[in-house]
């Protein structure tokens, strides 16, 4: 086939086939344990739903299907895919809607029941929902689960009396349990006997994925005139950064050892996908508000991060990046939030000095702290932030740009044994969101205090104890 631009396009060997070769291979694999490391949005969840329907609807089917999705939205989408396939295959199925499966823990699932008597239960990612259930398991986006090891530990016994277990996911860092399973398969003799599948974006394109996609898109969609190479570049250009693209689309887990914050640590603090978290300055707040501001002007971003304290947890309520805006225009955005906040910490390094001075004049030095970034101050800010994330005492947005920004920071030990925090500057900032969040976390420190910095000789974790204002 030739596009209107005159470039060749890959057409599947059988254009009329419903599934591409990599999808067929996944569906046909009857292994007791199988794992798919995959690119995003290539139709694997859709294919997995087909296989689940085929198994549950078969005459004499012995096992229910228990599906764990990342969140409630994905759980509903999976059952919708199952209903679609049941209709296409003309298999009698009754949508039972949302059914409570564990009243004590208030756990429910979306349930589809077939004439065979078997059911597909699609639920969100709570590992406890898997406890005590017999039948096949589908753990979708497994690497995004907050506790992958616990999920495996609870789900695996459920197939003792029959059925199989499928893990489907993109990667989330090199130190994840999911990547540990992949490495165990490839490097340690595959002791669990897991059948491994791997499909990158390039693999999918080589097998005709773009052709299939174009059949589903509107005629005016910009992807219609793209070749595989152009579509690959189109997707890559839309990713948050190269690391995110490699992980999300090329099955290359990000190197957790070189980063200050591991992926599992970040995702463990994220709001559930689709959960409303953002508030406006006109809203009413129950808890105390705290602001952190990393200042930029031309090269980097100015970022405002607002936290609300509710109990022992700090909840992100607003993140505002500002780029190439006049100081007065940025203050129009910042000052209404400052007026509501108990304490504000502002990056007073370089041009930030004037910003901090003006904010102190307007809101008072007792509320606005000017923070001058030095190596020791950055360390004293970074570790309490990491500690709050380890304690799950922080909630942050489920946002790929924020996730990528938090990943930019690396801890480097100099030849003299000093610790430095560095981040590669990109068109989207210089880890500005990381430092805005760290400043907001410090603003919420209780009691508000300067940091007494001390670093152990082994170069391990610097400890920051608060006892007055951070004076840099």
C-alpha cells in the first residue's frame, strides 16, 4: 500500500484477520504462567479480554476469571471489552454490573456471567481482593500496582486447583518485582516456568499495527498519512522524555540505581488514575496549606506546588508550571495561593532573591521563607521528601510529566566524598517540579525550623532534623 505521501506502508499478511501475529501468539499460549512486557496501546488488553471470554464461555468451563486492573476505570473498560467480544462471538452473557464480593473489606467487582455458569470478575488493584478466590488470574498493568510482591503472593495460590495466571504490563523501573520476574526468566533459568512475551512499539509496527490503527481512526486523523517510521517518531515526540519513551514503548526499564527516587516509590504515592485531586484557589480547604516555589525565568520553569495537610498525609492540591512569563504575571498566579497558605518556601537562589524579598514584604517573614540552594541545602530538602514518600505520607498526581521530572534528580558522590544532587536540563525544565515539591514538603515541616545538616561518613543518608528556619 502507498500513502498519499508516496511512502510504502506495512500491511499485515492477512489484513482481514482480527488479530495481529503478536496478539494471536498471546491468545494461543495456554501456559499456566505467562508474562507480557509490552508497549502501551498496542491492543494487548483487548486481546486478553478476548481470551478470557473464550475460556469462561466454553462449554464445560471449570474456572472463573479474576481480573485485577490498575483502577476502577480500567476495571470497567476491561469488562466492556469482554461484553464486546461476547457479542461478536454470539455468546450468551449477562452483565451483573457491580457486585460486592467482600462485604467486610468493601471490595466489589464488575461481573459478566456466561451460560456456562462461569464468570469474569474485573476489579481494581487491591491485592486483598484476590484472597480466597479460585480460578484464573489476569493481572493487568502489573508493574503499576502499589505492592507487586503482595499481589503475586496472594493471587498465585488461587490457581492451585486449576486455571492460569497472566501478567501484562509496561515497565516501572529496573528494581520492580515485575522486572525481577523478567530477569529471573532470562538470566536465572526461569525457575517459575513462566512463558515470556515481549512486544515493543517497533515490533507491533513491523507486524502491521499502524495499518490496523488507521482503519479505526477518522479519515482526517493526522496518523492516516504516516509511515511506520513517521508514526514511531510521532509517538516518541509526545513522550515526557527519552527515559519515559524507552520504558513505556520499548520495554526498557528505567535504571532505578542511577536515580534518587525509584519508580515504585513514586507510583506508590500517586493518586489512583482518574481520581480528582486538583483544587482551585476559590475552593474551601479543610486542612492547612503549604506552598513550595522553584523560580525560573527564561531557561527553566517557575513551578508552584501546593500541599494540603490532612492528618498525617500531605495531599497535592495544585501544581502550576509557568514558563517565560513576566514576574508580575507569575505573582498574579502565586499570590492568591500564598494568601491562603500557612507557610511558603521560595527558591531564593540567583534571581529568586527578589521574588522572596517581595513575597516577604507582602506576606511577612514569619510565613515566607527564602531558601538559597546549596549542595547541603538540596540534600537536606531531598531526603525528607524521600522519607515522606517511603512512609506513604504524601500524595502526588498520576501525571507522566511530573513522574519524569521527579525522576530527573540523581545523587552523585564527588571524589571528595560530598553528595551532589544533579538533574539534566530538558526543554521541560530542570527538575523544577521536584524542587518545588521538596520546598512545599519543607514548608509543611512541623515545627517549622532551620535544617541542621549532618552527613554520615559512609555517604549514605543525610539526616535533617528541624529546629528553626532553613537559612541555607
